[in-house]
């Protein structure tokens, strides 16, 4: 073997070593990254069980109260309300709810729309548990988790089990720690009135005087022959009703 051949033979392993390292690096970089671990959905039946228990324990189910609610009615995309209506709503357990319009300004159509919706609310109270958010009235689907500020919530789809104007098809937001319903959004399965062609309702709930009740009511409705109206209702005061005057024997 010549001197040049010996040199070439000695260099050959050194040339292959970088090639082997390069190929190994290339193979490792082409591996498919592992998929992130799937987030497990919470137990839906357990959520619904807690939700129903909390509803039945709520003092708003068994305690009389009085709410003063302010409504503003907007036509189409108007920035200023066409009507402003003030109403007093009284609840007497177990299922009696009444209302009284205490003030109305602006277009009379706005007051008519408010009365239509308050009629629906008072009639719904008479249904008792027939209009509650529970497994008797609805089917539920877990959709996702969300945060309301720093409060974690479960978002569930609600599907009515029957066609009823007092049941909504839509979504609810459930507080993940207290299991109170914080928000309801949807459309009635049946129109509440001949004049209301369709309506999308949003209710926000919060604690007032130790009771968990709606504090805001927003609706977008299409009124036959009149077009689209937006209604924004806000509870500005909640209190125990004044005591009944004592009866005197004649």
C-alpha cells in the first residue's frame, strides 16, 4: 500500500462521523411533536345536580320581594331611547308575580312592548318549576369553560324538551364555584305574542338583598309592522315589600 493510500484510509472514518451526526440530527428534528393532553370536560350531571340544589335553596323562591325596574326602548339603531318606562314588580311566594307601571315617557309603543314582556314574566312565575332551568324542562350540552372577570364559569347549551313560550333555546353561564346561573341567553321556542315576530333575550343575574335574581334584562325584538326594537331593563332597587296594614274588626 502506498503512502497516499494509507493517508486516505486513515481519513475515511473521520469523514463519516460528521455525516452520521448530521443524519441523526435530521431524523430527530423530523419527529412529529406529541399532541397536547386533552382537557377533560367536567361531569355534566354533577354540575346540573348542584345547579338544581342551589336554585331550590335560593331565598328568592320562598321570600316575598319588590323590585323597581327601569326600561329604555330603542328603535332600530337609534342611540337615544324612544321610550322610558319605570315598573314595580312584586313577587309573593310560591308563584304570584304582579307589576305596575309607575312612569312612562316618550312613544306609547315602548310602553306596550314593556307590558307584553312583563305579562310574559308574570305568567312564567305561575308555571313554577315548569319554567325552571332543570333537567325536567331542558336537555343540556357542555360547551366550554369561560371566565367572568376572575370568576370561572361553565357554558352550557340548553335545549327545551317541549315547545313552550316560557322556555328558551340558547346558552347559560354557570358559576363554577357557587353553581348560580349568572347569565341566560336565547330565544323562546314559541313566540310570546302575535305582535312580537321574534325575540332574543339576555338575562344577567346577581345577588340583591340576599336573593339571586335577574338584575338586567335585554331583548332585541322584531315587532310586526313596526320593525326592530331593542329593550334594556335594569333593576335599580330591590327590597322586601312593605308590611301589610293590620286589619281592624268593624
